[in-house]
C-alpha cells in the first residue's frame, strides 16, 4: 500500500521528532514522484489530485524540518562571546517558529483532508509498464534543466532541479539495477536541500537584520555572509556530485 510509507511516520511527527520529519519528507517525495511516473497505470485525474495533496503534506513537514535545520545551523556557528546573547535570541525565535510549524503539521495530520488522502493511497503501487524508457525520458529532461540553469540560479531554478532529481531518483529505485544510481541521485538531492537551506537562511537573516535590536542586526549580518559562503561551497559540491551521477556505468540499464 502506498499509504504505508507515509502513515508509519505519523506518531513520530506528532512527537516533534525532527529526524523523522526529514525521513517523512523523503517518503512523501518518493510516493509523489513515483505516482507522477506511473500515469499509464492509474487514472490521470486521480494522480494529479493525489500529487497535489502530497505536495501539501510535504510542504508542512518541510516547514518543521527547515526551521530546525536553520536553528541547528545558527547554533553551530563559531562566534565571539559578545554575540552569544544575540545568538540565543535568534535561536529562541527559530524555536518558536519551529513550534508554530509543528502545531500546523499536527493540525494537518488530524484533518479530514489528510485522512481522505491516506484512504485514497491505500492501494498497491504499479510501476510504469516501460520503466527504463520512462526513467530515461526523465533523465533527459533533467539534463535539459541542468543545462538551462545559469551562473546565478534562483529559488525557482532549485525547485526545478529538485523535482527533476526526485523523478529520476525514485524512478531508479523501482529497478533493482538502478539502486546504485538512485543512491548517487540521493546525494545530489542532499546537495539541493543544502542549497535551499542556505537560500532560506539568507532570506530569514535579511528579515532578522531589519529588526530594531542592534546586537541582533549585527549578528544577522555576520551570519548572512556565512550563509552566502555556504551556498557557494554547496554549488561547487553540486557540480562534483552531478558529474558523479552522470557516470554511464550507473545508468547502463537504461541502454541510452
């Protein structure tokens, strides 16, 4: 049943287990991506509706995971002792933001809309009839997206890359021969997550820098520069992982 991959995380999500939130987000992405590949095996309108609902769940889980990731990032930065009070204030605000996101997530899990989605997913998954051909098509589409991303990619570019990687990665997972490639694509997706977190951090810190608290303003400026450096480093890492993912031996089963 497709619903099992998502429903098994419910108890942990209610307990605000952030490590499980990250795993749950991947599980939702997997079901959503694989449904998008199997439109020849399910009603197209049904797939469209369920993928929309899964996106809704993914975003809510992501709000919790992203707030926690940003809080952890701020907490582990090396700072002058004089900045510790301002850091504590920032972390406290992020903790409140995470708690608000968690309350919204619990409300989602308790909603009739979510229960209806889980019921609709209570059926076996059937992979596309021509899996290799389908994944090959998605791989070619991903390469087009990668080639279209310029030197200064924005949030929308990251979103397009993420969606493309998800479809290829979770499609490859459906084939025994695709396991190694799926693992490499998972590393590529981790790099995109890190880039999105760096972009999120910059947006949040710009907002924090506009507060009337002087010490907070100064600290936000320092952290903003570090977030920019982290983003640049992750783009270099993305390039390395992309080249690794393109290795022909990993996708020999596609026969392209």
